[in-house]
């Protein structure tokens, strides 16, 4: 029996639509494969300022699906690396985070960065 995320992706594809989905623990096998095998083909950076923080995001995409388990409609792997600098009173806090996504369509890295 397919997992809930696979059922959802199948339903979206069957309805002639596309998806961008965040990879989380409920798709641990797919997430681990994307982390291990993503080979960036295009990368862009964005810097956003506001609310006492500066965030630098590096978005990378790949259409190379070697080593990636079968997933309905999958065409693009996406990695978003965020670095945030937050100013609180006299303290600067830095945090980093890496998130992964999958998409059922192909677009530019800039378009994916704007959507996520």
C-alpha cells in the first residue's frame, strides 16, 4: 500500500496538476536519498532583510534523479539552505537550516526560489 504522501502526489498528478512538497520524516527514505544524491545543476541566492533579521537563502535544483526512489511525477529535487542573523537587544544570533523539496515539474531555480 502506498504511503500517504505518494497517494497525495498520485492524486495531484492524476488531476493534471503539479506539486512542490517538503520532504520530512514521514518520507525518510526519499529524504535520505535526496540528501545523499542531489547534484545541483543550478543555484541562486537571495538576501532578505526585515523584522530585525537578515536571511540568506541558497536554493539549488537538480533534475538528475539517479539514486532517488520512485515517486509519482517527480521531476525536480530542491535544496534550500538558510542562514539567519537575528539581532536581539545586544546579541546577534545565527542559525542555519537546510530543507529539501520535490516537485513534479521543471522550472528555473529563480522560479522555485520565489515559490518556496
